[in-house]
């Protein structure tokens, strides 16, 4: 199965040449290849299982012509959909290095250096985010899995016997969210067997932040009714608008009732790194668990999420196992403190056993670029979002639908035909604009709803986006707004 050194050399040269050219030419290409249709794309990619080698030439040509050319232009200056970041060149190449070493970061003995690198990267993430210095954590596929890990740890804190007894006969648990919370949090509750009814939705204030008074009142009612609160899930950088909950105020409620405070900072978790946004991280160090996604806020290619828990013993209580076929720490069932300098096994901090070396791309990138450059770049993106928000507020044919907190701008087109439309028709028009923009491919925005209103959503997460792109974005939306009729 070994490629000859000549073949390997040839293949690697093509791969590196492709990456270099891809990154160089991204801004000149569409943000999304125009006119893609699922049926046609499926037909072009579909082929019988190759029983014999097709050769490197044919395989690589197919990658270029079928895969690369029909992929979203993630990293393009005007690819502003969801929270897709422009991956750093060094991080892209690090993925190949990690695959070459092929460490499964499960037990120290099988991945000694990779384990130590992941432990170090977690320390760096704590330092950049301003989270509790004594916390421990694990890298995960992304925010959904990271929040799941944290909430399973919270469940062990609330129900220490849950692994033995399950939920049967236990008081019903409750989890507190807002309408702005990412769906991965209720989904985590479902996956833990809590049921969707255990998820209580707390109203938000004018800035789309969880209302602490309403939270306290709901908790009081639930306690009276015999529920057992599992956790309050706050957000730093909501998916819809980038809103940041008041962590200090929510912590105060959690402290009063002794409830676990979880912070989903999948997108906005590095606010602390940016001096002008640092206040959004105030109180973060007091949270019981915290999630940040390097693949959203740190220019890492997918997948890279990070789950952190203030008291590491709850991670061990939730996930540590003893097995005959793998090395054990020796204290999985008793004392939860990790012997200092001992062999650390990441399989004891999460549900996965085989785990890729996700930390390598973060480790090499921070060494190659430095946290200061990262801070600078994130600051610029937040400034671009603020500037777009200002221009939208000043324009007569646009409306800003949410305050701009970090890098997300939620707005709608209200010019031309839209001036005559009722709210639901305006929503339909803006949904049409968003579809048409995606089809044309010059600018890629995603869509969402803010307080029921359809919003075009621009998320600044590419370090290639510059001030000049803002006017292009506004003009594209305006032009398409004039073309789309309902
Ligand atoms: C605030 C927030 N939390 C969680 C997630 C889910 O993260 P992932 O897609 O990495 O699982 C997202 C995704 O956009 C998000 O914006």
C-alpha cells in the first residue's frame, strides 16, 4: 500500500501547489460557485467503487474538477454566511502533519507528545479567553459536542449517581436557555435523556440577552414544583446576532440557587482578547463550564472545539473509565485528583476514544502567528461589523435588526418595492434576496430570524475581508433587492 517515494513526492507537490494557489486566488473567485444543483452535482461525483487504481493524475483531476470547483468559497472576503472562518495557511498544512503522525489522543501511552500539546493548547485557550486558570478541558469536534460534554459533566455534579442509576426515579432536571440559544444546547438535553420539556426558555431584554430577573423567577417556580435545575446556559456571541449575556448577573442568580452556569462561547469566547470587547467576558471565570470553538473564532479549519470545566473532577466523574485493554490512571473511581506529572488520558474527559490530533493546528498556528496578531485581526473584524452596522443604520433602504455586539450584523432590505410591503411580505422578500445572493455567488450571506423578522446575517470571520468589501456587500444586496419580486 506504500506509494513510491517518487509518487509521494509528486502527490505532495500537487497538494501544496493547490493549497498555495487556492489561497492566493480565493478573493478573485465567487464566494459560492453559481448555479449549483444537487442532482447535477451528485451525478457528476457519483461513480462505481474503483476496484483498481485510477492513478494519481485522474484522482487529483477529479478532486480539482468535481470537488474543489463545487465547494463553497469559505475564506473568501465576502463569504459571510454562518460562522465560517478563513483557515490559516499554517493550520491547513498542520492537518497533514497531524495525519502523518496519526496519534489517537486517547491515552498518554499511545500519544505522549500529542497529549502534552493538547494540554498546553487548552492552557493557552484559557489564558486568551480569561477563563478560570484551574479549569481543565478537552478539544472536541465543535461547539455542539463541547457543550454536550460540559452538560454531561453538569449532570454528574447534580446527580453523582447518574452513571450507575441512570435518570429513572430521579427528580426531573431543568435547563435554562433563551430564544437566542443555539439549538445544540436543547439537543444536548435530548441526547442526555432529559426530554425537550426540561428546557425552559427565558425571555431576553432589548439587547437579546437573557433576563436575569425572569431567570430567577422561573427557577424559583421550578424548585417549588420539584424540578432539579441542571444548568443555566448563557451565550457569549449568539448565533443570530452575536449578543453576549451578562455573565456576572447570571452568575449571581446561579450562585443564589447553587446552579451550574454554562457559557456557550463557541463563537464569541475570545472577546477577552480584544480590549474593546473585554467587558463581554466579565464574569466568565466564575462559570462552571465554558465552550470556545477555534474553528469559529480562531481561523482554524474544521474541526476544532474546546470544552472547559472549572472543576476537573466533574469531567472525570462524567467520563472516566477503567478498562483492561488500555492504560488506566488508577483513580477513576475514587479520588478525582490527577497525580501531578502523571500520565494523562484524554479518553477520561469526553465520550470519544479514538481522537484526532486537533491541537496540532492550534499549537503550530499560535507559534507561527502569535496571539497578538490574532487579537489584531479579530479586532479588525469586529470593527468591520460595527462599521457595516453604522452604514446600514444610516441608509434609507436598510434596517438593522439587532445591535452589533461582536462580528455579526443582522439586517434587512427595506428599499424599492419593500417600502409597500407588510412585515410578512418583507420577510419573504428578504428570504428571496438571500437565496438569490447565494445563487449568484458574489456575496454569501446566511439568513435567520430576529424577534420573528427575517434577517440577512453577515458574520465577519474571514481575515481577508476589508473595508472596501462593505460597500460591495451593500451594493450587491441593493441590486438584488431591486431584482427580486414577490
Ligand atoms: C453560539 C453557537 N454555539 C454552538 C454552535 C455549534 O457549533 P458547532 O457547529 O461547532 O457544533 C454554533 C454554531 O454556529 C454557535 O454559533
